[in-house]
C-alpha cells in the first residue's frame, strides 16, 4: 500500500518538529582530546639505478596497493602545455605488444585494475589487487611503464580527446580564473604559472613529441614505487628488482626555482551577464614543513578551509551569496600560497569583499576563542588520521613528504605539531601573511556590474588593475 503525498508531508513535518525540539534542548558536546597518530612501519630501498621503493605494512584485508610515481608531470611540459597528459593517455593504449583490453583483463583477474594519472610533478601508475597477485601486478605495471607501444593509429583520437577536455575547461569560469591566478603568482614563463593550452596549440602536437617527452622524463632515478597493504616483503622486493632493476636511470630531476609574486594586483576578466563572479584571492605563504606552515594550516581551517569556517558561515549561511566558498594552501616545490575561492552572486560581489576583508582583519586583531581554535586543531588532526586510514592515503602522504624533502618524522609528528599551534599563533600568521597589499586577486564575471565597485574598494586602492575594459 502506497501512502498519499499528504501523509508523507505530515510525517516529514512531524519528524522535523521533533528534531528541532531535540536540537533546542540538547547542548553541544565537549571537544574531546586531540587524536593520536602512529605511522605504520615503512622500509625503503634504493637500487643501483636510482629507483626507490617504499614498503608499508598496513591493514588486515588481503590486498596490496602499488603506486609507481615517475617525475614526469606537467612541470616538465615546457612550451607544450599539457603534453604530459597526452603522453599518459597514449600509455594507456597498449604496451609490450598487448592491447589495452588485454592489460585491463589481466588486472581484473587479479581482483583490481590499473589507473594512470598526471599531476603537476609526477605521472602515477597505480593498481590495487589481491595480495597473492602482487608480484604479477608489479610485472604488469613495469611493462606499461617501460614498454609503451605509442600506437600511431590511436594518436589522433587521443589528441582530439585531450583537446576537447581543454576546450570544455576554457569555457568554464573556474579554470579560467585559476589559470589567470597562477599566471599572476608565478608568471606564465614558469611551469607553475601555466594554465590551459592556448586555443589551437595542441593541434600541432606530434607523436614524435610524445616519444621524446617519454625519453626525456621516464627513468629509474626519477621513479619511486610505494607498496602498501598485506604482502610478502621478500617476494615484492624481488619482483621490483626483477621488473625494474635493469631500467636505465634516465635524466636527473630538475624543477626550476620559483618565487611567487606578491601584490597588490587585480586582474578582471569579463564574462558578460554572468550570474556569478568567480574569484581567486590569495597570497604567498611559508612553505610546507616550516614552523609557520603548521600555524597557517590551523588559521586556514578556521578562516575558510572548513565547512564551519568563518568565511563559509558568513558568505554562505548568513548572507546566502555563495554556495561553496573555501580556502586552501597549495604547496609547490620550495613555495606555497594561500587561496580563497568562491562563486558569488554578481549583485553581491562587492559586498562580499567587504565581509571577506572584515573577517580577515578580525582574525588578525583578535585571538580566536579557545573552543573555536581547539575544535579546528582537533578537526585537522582527525582529518589527517582519516587520510592515513587507507593504503592510498598513506601512499599519498608519503609521496608528498618525499616530494618536498621533508624529514622522516614529518608525518609521525604532524598531529602533535598542529596541537602545539597556539591561539595567538593563529592571529599572528594571519597578520603577517594576509595583508591586502600583498594579495593577488582574479575576478571572472560581468565587469559592467562589478568593476567600478572593485576599483573603489579601499583595500584595493593601491593595486595594479589589469582589466579587459582598459
């Protein structure tokens, strides 16, 4: 028997009333102690050709997660923006004379699959299979990495797929804003400042470029293998040595130094009649692993980096001007930057900046109350532990530690270092780093509605404006 819609509505109303009454009578629970974290035992070997492998004993399930990280990401694209993505896509088209279908079936028979992804610094090849098939999975991944077929018959299709992806990205305000933002921070001549390939640029890419990129940036000394889960250590190490031991070292890793630019500088990009303005507001901050970086992490969570942060409550909950505002710290090799991003209703864009700068100033001038700061420190610690509760999460954390050359005890001490951040430290780093005269701002929106208000904004009075209307 199906209840009538009115019955469902009445039942829902009753449940909502009961929940509201309960919420009004209940009190907020006390914040518990900061969680503790213990890094699982890890062992790292380095082979004669420079390849490193880290083994992580973790979990109870009979599974093993294998991740091969090769320093062949977008930072090495050079003038051919996103060439690394084309190379990785071509590596999915067969290896060692086997078709992609055959390779996929082989991993499926091991209880898993293989995935290839490209990041700023590395190309990553990963598989999560039943433990008994770990050595076989290592051998299969090695074939994909060391013997890609790069079939000429598939190149045009792969290239056109990548071009379509870039075309879609260029049609959306978020990627356009991010491209302009990192371009201001690092300059378009540095890989960290590169954005979406120019229209028509990728049409000229060739299969020879793909093969040359592979020859230049794939090699044992640029590779780190992470193996996490339940496995026989001796068998897996033997498999790694057998599959990769005779691989040539390749070229040394050379990432150009980068010092992000400070403001004040504002770039305005016109999107006529856009219902929202997409903003990127940020500033260079202390690099990961430094003393200030821990304080900045807590400051970010409190200000805009969590669902209960001040900027989220203000702009989303109180004013209803944006749905998903947020802030975060992006780490590059040797540098980091803090960014606040949001899509704000066009007619409230200038008002929103008043609130954004007000919240920043309030945090700079007033030490946050203990319960708010305690909650953020505990939340960060809990999130960190959850991130390390899976083999994939552990691998990502260790890879990040190695990329930035952090000490071996960085992960083991992370929660304690966050707990040591004082309430005064939070305000102190906000005051030191989040200064309007150091900020970089990009706004993509209907300039006819918002530009005059932004130019008149007090905190931007001394900023250099770059606008399509100039």
